[in-house]
C-alpha cells in the first residue's frame, strides 16, 4: 500500500484506502450498489449536457456531497491539478478557434467569450466526474468494490481492473521510494532537472521496472496460494434501502428531464 503523504497533487491511494476502510459518515453507510449506480448516470449527464450553468450546479452538488462525506476538501483541491492540467493541455489550442465575441488577442490568436466558456465547460465536466469518483472509492470498502466489479463486469475484464488497481499501489510505492532516495541525495532541484533530465528519466524508468518486478512476485505468490485467474470477494455489500431505491428513481427522472431539456435546447 502506498504510504500516506506522497505528493500533494497526486492522489494518494493509501489515504484513499484509509478513508474507505476506517472512516465513517452518512455517505459511508449508503449502499455501495446505489453509489456505483449513480456514477454511469453522472458520466452520461456530463457527456451530453453543455449548459455551463447546469454543469456548475452538478459540480457544486458533487462537491457538497464530498464535504458531507467528511473527506479532506483541501486535499481534493490539490488532486484537481492533474485533471485540470490534462483538460487545459488538450483544449488550449481549441479555444482559440471558437468564433464569437472577442475577449482579447495575442498576435494572430484571438480568444472569444465562447472559447472561454468552452474551456470552463470541459473543466466542469471533468471535475464533476472526478469528485464523485473519489466519493465512491473513498466511502466504499475495497471488499465491496471488488464484489461489485466482479458481478457487474464480464470476465476477464473484471480481473484486469481489480489487479490493475492493486498494481497501482505497487507502482506508486516504488516511485515514492525512488523520489525519497533522490531527494535525500540532493536531487530534484530545478537546475538538476534541467541539466540531467535524461538521468532523471532513466531513474523513473528504473522505478517502474522494479514495480513490475514486484508485481510479478506478487502474482507468483497469489498462484502459490491457489489463485486460478478468478479474484472474487465473499463480502456482499448491503442492498439499497427503500429510500435508496426511491432516491435512485428520483435521480434517474431528473437525469432524463435534464437530458431531454438539453437536447431540446440544442435542436432549437
């Protein structure tokens, strides 16, 4: 398991597991089936909806739900760095080509208000899904997650996802060991990275190779203990309560209404 306090802008899987296994809140006590059922519904909504006001409302609702879950809010803002950087790096060139009311220009490049709205829309879509995904994995025990994955997804896709999730811990743990060792020897300063980028790249590659080697040893250990290609959990998560089923139907109705409304706005 990755140790707590890794890098502030990189999701710490040790911290995620700690909150899922040992913390308690009203959201922790919600049926995992219900929390997982809402996730594809949310993904569908943010994929289809392009109204920035509705997306902002969905994002704020997810953020409020995160706060009610008693999860670390400041840490989440640090974790937003990666998805925001990913979205901005993809959309940066695209937003300069959107026609509309000019906002400002840099040489031949012209940014419009509509281009800025497009960037904001993509960021809100990403952060809404990221926020709710963290809610799900940080309030659901791993045994329940693995049970749901093994029941919902077909074989061998379920095994690939479960084993890849665990391998991520090994990769981050090996990378952290390498970073700590290099920092203790004066590495990772700006001038060093500029002058020795090739060397640092080789060190990172070595860290991942060592992680793969550890994963291979873990695989052999599992096989020696009777693993036959099927990893399943016997810890069945509780079914949703009647209130949970009603809440899911309400969310489904709201989702359909919003999708129909958004589709009508696009056609008009």
